C-alpha cells in the first residue's frame, strides 16, 4: 500500500512474515527504536527477534512496517494466534513486561494513520489484542484512530520510582528510622567486601550463565517462575543481551566477594526508563545478612542518570518488599480492537477477561479468610 502527498515522501506499508527478513530489519529497527521515546527495551530488535527464535511458531509472524521515503517510521511486531481466540498479539509474550508498537516521535500523524490502516487490513478475521501497554505507549496513537469496535481493560500492575540516585531513593522513605535502616544495609554490603562491576559486552554470555545458575540456587526449594529455568528462556536471554548491551539498552552487573561471583543482575534500559529484569544471588548472601533487594536496587539506580531516564521501574508485580520504597502504582492496559465483522471476538475476549478477574477476586477473598 502506498500513500503519496505533493512535496512529501511516499508512505508505504508492508507485511513481513519471513523470519530471515525479520533478522535483516535490525539496523532500520534500531534507528526507529531510537526515535520513539515511548519505547521500552521490550520493543528493541534484539529482544523481539530473540524471543521469536525461542517462542515463535513458524508461519505466524506478522510484522507491519511503514516506511517514508524508504526509512522505517512505524512498526508493529505481531504474531497470529488461534487460541483462545484468533488474534494478532504482540511479540514478547509473558516474559516481556511491556508491549507496544514503534512510532517515530516526529510523525505528523501520517505514519500512525498508515499503521492503523495496515493493522485493520491484517485483522480481517482476527482480534487485535495488545496486552501490557504502559500508559503513554505509542500504540495508543493507533487505538485513538481505530474506526471499529474497541475497548480498554486494566492489565498488570507495575510499580515505579523516579530515576534518581540511591541517596535520593533513600531520602524518599517515610521516616528517619527507615532511612537509617537502609543506610545500615548499604554499609553492611561494604563491610562484607561486596564489589560490583558492569560486565563488558564480550563477557555477557558467560555472565548470564552465572546469573541463571545463581537464580536457580536462590529459588531452590521455593516457588519459582518455572519459565526462567527452561532452556528456551536461557537461549533467548543470552542471545538478546549481548546486542542490547552493545546498543546501550541493557547492562549486566556482577557482584563479587573475595573475587568470587556471588550475584549477577540484568537491568534493561531505554530512553524513558530503567528496570531490573532478573537477578541471581547465592543463598549465602542472606546467611551473611546481606540485603539482596537493596543491593540490586542500588545497582539499578546507578544506570538511571546518564541517559536522562525518567523512571526506575520495578516492573510487574506487587510484592511487599517493593512497597518499602514508596513506589507509584502504574497499571498497564490491555487494548482490544476489532473490525465490525469481528466484533463478536471482542465481546468474547471481554467476557473471558471479566471471568478471570472475578476468579482472582474470589481466590483473594478465600486466602484472606484462611489467613484470618
């Protein structure tokens, strides 16, 4: 599809379904990613392409691209799923905390309009289902232009802090006593001889191997996210992290005591935020009274200043330890879009979401009664 305007570059749209073509998009995708302030690390090419290699289903890739004068100005990384409903969903799946499209910040509306039209064309017989959209995401500009039935429902809760140094995070704590406790924990890390260093790109693969092994150790005998222990997750993480570190969209930090690696952290970075994605810590650290959560937050906060990032995201999850830092709760949203002929799919998705929410509420009340 091509749209022309007098004196302006032609806008063309393309549907890419070939894996090799996806790989070749890396340079152009990276330039567009750098021109989209709303983008999170989960929209970077290394993350999405690596995810597809580990989790994608052959024949289901659906990349919608918009170019102006040959330059990529919008992209929607999608795949087709058949269950529970036929839908176009973002690449990245459950292991990605945010989903979105990429839109050039300089767009005057034509790229967003072209992407919306291409998405409507691609969704002739399927629902468009964007889970985990962070408020302010670029896909909101598509949603606003959508002419068919559409609905927004709440999705996962994320907790966010301002992107400030650790001293400023400590100063946010509600009392002098709380601030003193954290400063004592930081001093304890120093007295234990904990040293940290940011890993060079050529060392990332081996460092992530140590991270995943330490992650397995720290959760041994406890409830763990089982996907983090799977070979496909390991392959994805190792494959994605090296290019992301080289591009400045990730940082891997090692923590050592007496030369031995006792913890490794992976922090993901974009123009707008920094987020601690995954870490592994040896169980001995807790036996030595080291506060691992404080140690990791301190390392993550170190990466917030240089890029002028506005948010230090604690990513998805409402764990109690996160609330010690007085974060702001920010709810992701689920954007559902359909054509008129596929409106019944939208209704079915809303009914399914409502039923799941009622189930969660019933389970929460049951647990509260048990604890009471």
